[in-house]
């Protein structure tokens, strides 16, 4: 367990030694604070160390990552924040624990829609929020998000909590497309179609479809690949029970979200941190990342995991992620207002 003060003390000590010993030493470490599962990021971190010689210390924090860095203040050893969903990236920025990065590489590789216009966060991979449809009971292979509120689906839809990060972002996208009043009606319609109270994670929606509890579920793309290709025999069955339909907004595309990076405000190893951020959009790292996580690479021309590719061609929605970030608060309030989770 890393304790902040002593770690920073060690780091400062190391930095002092390094400045005496020359720059070769100074380039030796990097501290990543992450919410991501260790197994998912290890392959890419190992590759970074192999290519640069920079040792990576990873601190996994599932909840309260932003608060922790803020509490650590100027003594925080955090260099890079690696997390998922615009909700968390924006939270880090809003907590004041990030600093802007100017990097030609990041700006060239990452489309403007997937990074903060002020440079505080950068999307490195994409996930789409899609429909899991029962292979046995759903015949159609196209759907709009709007249609999820159609009474024809009454009692047939399963979804996790409306306040879950991924859903709040999806509902924010709905507000961007429909405007507040219509989005609220839509959310009420979706709630009226639920087979049961929102619960579980995305994988459980596929489980419920297999069990016949519902015909369609809402979930992220990568879970389907992780379920089908993982070692858990139960989950394999869940993954095989469903088809993925890539829904679109009327006049738009499929809602995508990012997993991404930010540079910590008081990063003690700033140069290494920027090097790492740029490494994360290199061909090698994008390929490894896409393979390990089944996310869509943010960089053009990198192959998509075959399972994810089998879902069909993704037409990403046209609402920039930064817009979604701004509408998340409204979306979250709307979830409470319509009693979505009740
Ligand atoms: Fe997830």
C-alpha cells in the first residue's frame, strides 16, 4: 500500500538523486492512478516499460479517485489518471486535479470529439452503448434509441441503474438530441417498458435475457466480447444468448463513450506522464489495448477485435463527448425526477 507522504518523499528523494546523476535516471518512473481492472491494462503498461525503461507504479482506486488526489494536494504522487467514462474524466477536471496538455501527437491522433477542447482529458478508446437482443425472441436487427420508449417493448427491457455512469452519459446524449422535455418523456417511456427495477451491471442484463426475464437489455459493447471470449462458462452462455444491435438516435448515430487519460495537476514526473499519454495512442499500444479490452481503438486504421467487429459497422453519434459532459448533471436529475430506479 502506498502512503502518500512517504511515497512522495521517496519520489522527491529519487528526483534529487536523479538530478545529481543526470537525466538518464530521471526518466525512470511514472505513477498511474486508475479505476481500471489490473488485467485489462497490464499488457499495455508492460509494453510501455519495455519500450521506454520507465517503471510504472499503478494505484488502483475504484471509488473516490478524484477526491483522493485532491486530498493529497501538492504532495500527490499521481502523474496520470487512467479511467473510463466521460463522467469520471470530467469529474477529475471539475475537482481541479488535472492540468492541460499540449501535444501535437495527441491532437493529431485523437479526433476533436473525443478530447477536452482545453486539453484536460483525452479519449484513448471508445465503447458504444448498445442493445443486447435475445437471439430467440427478437427478430429485428435495427433499432433506434427512441424506439426503446415504444409501448411495443412493455415489460421487455432490462437495464442497470439509471444513475450508473454509462446510463447518465447515454441519457445526456438523449437530451442533446431531443431537448430536455422530449428526453424526459422518452425516459419515462423507457422506464414504463422495464421488465423489472434497474439492477446489476451490464453483464447481468444478458444473464436476464438468457433467463427469459427480458428480451432486450442495454449494455456496452466490450462486455459482450469479454463474456463470449472469457474463461467464465456461465458468462459465455449469457454472451451467446444475445445479438448486439447498434442503435442510433434519429438523425444521429450510436452513442459512444470514452476511456481516457488526464495529466494530474501536480504530476511529479510530468515528462514521463506526457510520454505515456502519447504512447497510449501509438499503433502498438492501440492494438494491444483493443485486443485486451475489446474497446474500439480511437486511432484510425487499428483493427477492431473480431467479436466487436461482428456487431456491424459503428456509426458514432455526432454529439461531441464534451457536450455530453455538460449535460450529465441534467440527465442525472432527470433520472431521479422520473423515478427511474424506483
Ligand atoms: Fe465497464
